C-alpha cells in the first residue's frame, strides 16, 4: 500500500476533525487576503483622489531674492522684479526620461492690472489644462470660452462688486465676466483669471510664462526623480515637489498596512497552533494504528511521511479555500467600508503565496507530532490493543 493512500484514507475517515483542522487555516488565509484587498483598494482610491488633488510639482524661475510673504501676507510692501520663462521652451518638459508619467502641465503668466482704481492680480491660464488640474473649482456662471471672457475669484468679485455678465476694462481691452469662482481658500480667490494669450497681451508679456504647475502623481510615479529631470531640462528654474499631502496620505496607508500585517500574523499563528494541537490529538488517538505500522516493518520516516502528507493536503485545501473566501469577503465588504470603493480584482500572485504559506505552516505545525509518532515504540503502542 502506498503511503499517500494511507494518508488520504485517514482524511476520509476523519472528515469532521480534518475539516475543523483545515478551518483554522482557511480563516487565517482569508483574513490575510481580505485585509490586503481592502488595503490595496484604499491605496488605489487615495492615489486616484491625489491624481485629482492638483499640482504636486511647481516650476518657477530661479531668483536670489527671498520671499517676504507668509500665509498670503506680504511684509514691508517690498516687491521684486519677476523673471519669466519663454513659452516656446516649455516643450522641453516632455523630453524628460519620465515624460510618460506627466499628467497635466499648466503654465501661467502673472501680473498686476488696475481695475476700477484698484490693483488686482491678473492670472493667465490655458483653461483646458487649468480645469483638469483644479477639478474642485465651482463657479457661478460659466467658465470662459472666448479670449474676451474672464473668471473672477470670489474676493475680487466681492471687492469690485461684479457679477457674471458685467464688463471690465484691463489695459486697452474690455472683457466680459463669464463666471465667479466660489471661495477656494487659495490664491485664485484674489485674481482675475483670463486665457493665457489674452493675459500676455494685457500685461505686455507676449510669449512669457511666470510659473508652471504640473500634476504628475500616479501609481509608481517617481516624483523626486521627475523633479530632478525637470530641473536638468530647465537649468534656470527652481523645481519643487509639493509632497506634503502625498506623503501624509502614504504614511497613513503604511500604518494601515502594518496593522493589517500584524493582525494577519496573529491569526496565522493561532491557525498554526490549532493545527499542531489537532495533529497531536490525532497522533495520540492513532497509537494502535501507528503501533501496527511499526510492527509490520514501517520505518520511522514512513510514519512521519504519513502524518506530513495529511498535513500537506490539509494545508493546500486551507490555502485554496481561504484565498477564495477572502476574495469573496473583500468583494462584499469593500463597498461598505470604503465609499464608492470597488474591489480591485483577484491577485493570483497573492493566491500562489497563500497556497505555499498555508502548506508550509501546516507542515511546520505538524513536524513535532509527526516526529513523536515516528519515535513511538511498537511494543508500547501494541500494549494498547
């Protein structure tokens, strides 16, 4: 009789006990799969939201002057001459090594204009790019669709008493207010926003760019490397990665991953202990059977192989069903714990890892019971008959 036939026959005879033993592994593996699936979904969700968060790389001209501005407050009323880029050179940004990871590239021109005897900041943008970058903008009216239309920040509209449809003069040109932004708490509240070409004409800065905001965050995007690459392409620019928001989110995710790993190790440890205790009980119950095997010539290694083969089959069974159960639980629970969360899909690489881990844990937990069974003295075992 083959050893594996003896092992499989024993599993069939003790279905209830073996199912209980496998249940520990199933629960452990399914817990790991569920937690990892939730973590993966949360990571994908946060990264998708960060993709819409706005610019995380800002490129401005280098200057030896220090800023006298903090929290939007200018100290001393001192202003410096603003150095600007040539717009025609902006295409070099798409020649960097990681150009495929570039999202939105939004150039801007800034300058001061007088409107109704008040000094106002004029910001020229490419609206298609800017609206893709500032997805949170809400407005009354519409976004500008023509060169002679402008968008007002909430503070500017309040100070000047303007509404959508009103006319304003900037330089020699007259513009129509197409919309007014709702308060954003950012710099655009204090600006008049016009199409880039129109703003360059009003400010006398044809072909000039004051700064460039870049959205380049995506899964796996090397932000720090991209910052260096852009700085190499633009030697006269200061390129800054705005990583605070990104890093705080990622640190939160790392903490959740560590917590998930800790819980998973605890559950797997309990499962392995359950396997060892159950296998020890099985060995004690099968004293007479093992004694007969030893009496008819089975070696110590043969008896150990029988026990370990049983453990291997149970480990594989627990790994497969644990992986399936974990994915089912994750699929059902993710929409509940994560608003608008969508199950990221089955990770087959994780499935293979779970299979190997469950089999290895089952074998390790059964090693001592198998060794004890193999060391059993045939005369002592036969006395129990």
